[in-house]
């Protein structure tokens, strides 16, 4: 059912009362609340940490903002998962579907920018500050968001996509009118950027390990501030690589299964569709976990925020 044909309030009213439904509610509630809370903390933490107020930090903030929007959109599915209906109307369904699509596209594009920024930090550490500036990063981030919005707006205006409340997912999503167009756009906006990100991170891994070995071999005579900065850049690169692979792990299943079902002309099993859809939503939460596990400055400030929130907020202001 599309949002421009039938009122979304026409769904029958039933309350979740079985184990499977309870598991779905628990899944949606956990992913949405953890993603929202985690990325809100991430934004406050990055913004209140002086060492993270740099080009790398700006990209992390853009990624966290996209993930925060994803979490907020996921929260809109909690009530529908319990009562099996969408109570917010057609307009809200359009907003939810649109924001979700924009946030996911912006997240992918920002992750690609993040990989390129880390590549330059590791391969060209002495030229990094000349190549990468805050103005360029802000321009790149704004471009990612504007491109995502313009792309979605164009598809809506040309009626290539519509918003649709998917009862099995308990969520309003963007639905393509033409499956072939869906495949073509997915390849262009998901597969190719993903391959580019993999290529960049693979190059980073090789170059980073080579530079790290060189620094270690000259530890006594060359262990300077530059060496420390290089090791820090390599560590941040590793974090970005894990984030990229986590992104693929969360998104690849629903993409591959979706392609296979379209090519075979069959529908996805409803339980599988639900699981894979919310698996890709969970990627926005795992990014916060990776920040906390691999970024010392982020971890210290997050703990400070938890123990003394008012102190951290004053520093943010």
C-alpha cells in the first residue's frame, strides 16, 4: 500500500500478544533506543573534546548525525510494532521514509569521505594540513547531505518512488515503482561507493603497515612527534576500516537477498525480510561501539560525560 493511494489509518487495530511479535518489539525498541542514545552521546562527546574538534572529528560528527536521524526514525516504529498499525498519518509516513533514505545515503557518502581523509593522513602526513582543511571538510559534508536530499527529492517529484508503510517491518519506507530502476540505483549508490571505500581502505592498510614498520625500525633515532602522529593516523585508519566492514556486514545481506529475489521473481520470506531490514538499521549503533572501543579520547570524554554530565556540557558550550 502506498501513501498516495490509501489512508494509512485503515490498518486493523491489534495488540502484539505472541512470542514472535514480542521479539520483534524488543528488537525494534533495542535498536532504536540504543542508536538514538548512543549517537546523541557521540555528538556531545565529539563536540566537547578539543582533540576531536578537527577535520576527522567533523566527519565523525556528520556520520553520528546521520546515525542519530536513523535512530530517531527507528523510534517511530516502536508504537506500530506493539499495536500493528501506523497511527501518525500519511504526512508523517512521508517524512519518516524521506529522512530515513536521506540519512542512509548521507551516512554512506560520509563514510567514503572519511576513508579518503584517513588515506591522506597516513600516506601524506606532512602535507595533510595543506590538503585537508576544515573548510574543505565542511564543503564535502554539506555536499553529501545536499546530494542525498536532491537525489531523493528528484525521485519523489518524478514519481519514481513513493512512501509506503510496510506492515511486516512496522516502518514507513521508500518503495521504487520500477524494480530495475531500484537495482540500477542501488548499484550506483551502494555497490560502487562500497567498492571505492574497500579499495581505499585496502590501500590504507598496506601503506599504514609499511610506514609503521619503518617507524619501528628507527625507533631510537626517529621516534619523534611525527612518528607518534603517524601511529595515531594508522590507528584511526584501522577504526575507519572496521567501520566500513561493519557497514558492509549490516547492509550486504539485505542487498544480496533483495537482488536474488528480484532476479528470481519471488518474494522474500517475511521473517527474513524483517531480520535483514533491522540488521542494516543496527549499523548506526555499531558505529558508536567502534568509536568507544578504538578512540581513547572519545572513550575518556564519554566516561567523563557519564560521570559528570554538567561539566562536559559546560565545556561543549
